């Protein structure tokens, strides 16, 4: 049975110090153009002991891939230009200073690049499925360039000193848009059947693995994040069984891990099977590929349950917002001291960015999952990003 403090050897050669990961979360701290700010660095430096695998927020790989920031808030970070390497290298150094592995999440927003629309620029996606703004279909040439951009993002990540990349194929961004019947209406080789809807995500994975072999040192980590299924009131984009087929193909290509994005927590599962998503996908993917589950972990006991029954690694998101030294406390036998809620007294030590403070103290947490205890700090809301 997995132990939370096991070392984990990944198939490409990296060794993680434990089975805890810090999940990628938007810090709402970037400067215009996707550049790293002092607030960004302060946040990440405070979380160098949060986990053995530290995954940054998403960074867009193409100039037309973002930003996907919440209107009015500081921008999403970018990795689409060599000019971003300097700031990203500072994040990598901050995260790695206590021995953890640092991975940057790479991403293209597709139809969710609302920041482009707000700047008067066009928004492109697999198909012209508009939101509350116009969206046009990508051309074949543009798709080829985006695939290459993912490879160049790997080069920049390696030059910045990161230990790996996580391809963001979840949460309705471009790669999921290609896989979903709701947003991919193409009738060419990139859309229609399950195999054709997989084609673009798999092309990105192949390019990322190729670039890792060309530009990065041995043991460079490559992961893939995905939603196990896409079911909404407007229809089914794909089922978990189709999601599993994609996960199988991704894992066979040689990635180190598949990371499931789970809105309802690490033990959640589909409505038509008694198993959790973690169990179902663990049994289906290549056994050399590790599975990461995420969600709803605020204690050592929950983290242990996750790796014993649902996946190889547990990614902790909001739990690292309220406890920046989660893994350190477990490793040092102080798991009982892990904070599971925000308190007013501890808030200064959490090093939240102004964007995070404003989002989690706004009505409805600005659409983000609420942080336990946030009701105790609502008076800290300043309204500086409320105009949107």
C-alpha cells in the first residue's frame, strides 16, 4: 500500500521525494504581457515546502493563447516568448530551493482567451463556437504553429530551470476543446470521431516529448492534466469512458503521469460506476505511468487516504493556500499541526497575492471554489479589482 512519504520514481527518470503535489492554481499576479511580478515570486517562495512536486499555474504557449485571466484582475503568466524566461527562472529557483521538483504548466486557452477579446483581438478555437464574444475556427497552419509552440515552451521551461512541464488538457481550454463534441465541430481529420478528436491533444503530447528529449536534461518530467469526463446541462462533450481512452493513449506515448482534474474531490467518481475516477483510470492507463488525483484535501489523513485508495500521488490545491508547508509538516511528524482553514492571525504568513486576497474575499469567491475560513477575512477585501 502506498505511503504518503514514499519516494516516487517516474518513468523518464525523475525521483519525487514524496507522493504529495501542489496543484496548479492561478495566482492572479502577472504583469501585462504575462510577466512575473514580485507578488508572484513571494507566493511561490512561501510554498517551496508544500509538496515534493510543485506545479505552477498555467502559462500560455502562444501569443494567441491567452490571457485567460478574470477580467479586471492581474494577468495570467505567459511562456510564449523568450522574454518570459527571466521571470520564470525566478519562480523555478524559488520553488526548488528546498529540494522539491518544480514543473510549469503549459497551456493554450483557445475560446477561453477572454483577455484577447477585451483587448480587441480575435479569439480562435477548434470551431467557431462563440461565447459572449465571437470565436473563429483555427486554420490548419495555425494549429501546426500551436503544436510547435508547445515544443518551444518546453525549451523555455528547461532554460528557466524547471524540472518538467505539465500539459494542460483540462478545464475547457484548447486541448479539451478539441476533444469535446460540444466545442469541436470540425469535419476534417481533427474532428468527428473519437480518434479524430484525440488527434490534436496527442500531437501536442508527441511534440512536447520530442522537445523534452531535444532541449531538456535526462529525467525531465512530462505530465498531462485532463478532466475525466465533460457532462453539462447542454449535453455531453465526452464520457469518462472516452476520457479513459484518451488517457490510455497519452500514457502509452510515454508521459510520466496523468493528472485528473476533479471538481468534486479526489474520491469522486462517475454516476454510472461505483468506482472512483482515480481507481478507474489507474486500472486503465499504462502501468508505467503514474496517476495524480486532486481535490478536497486539508489534512494528512485525507492525503493518506487518497494515495492508498485512489491514485499514486495526491495534488493539493486550496490546502496549500491555507497550509504552505503541508508536506514539510507531514515529513517532520507534525501532521496534526496542518492548518485546514484560513485564520485572521495566520493570514499574513500565507503570502497570498493581492489578486487571491481580492478573489477569495469577494462575494461568491469570484467564481472560485471557496477557501475554508475565508468568512473570517472578508473585511480585508479592498475592491481594487471589482470593476472588471
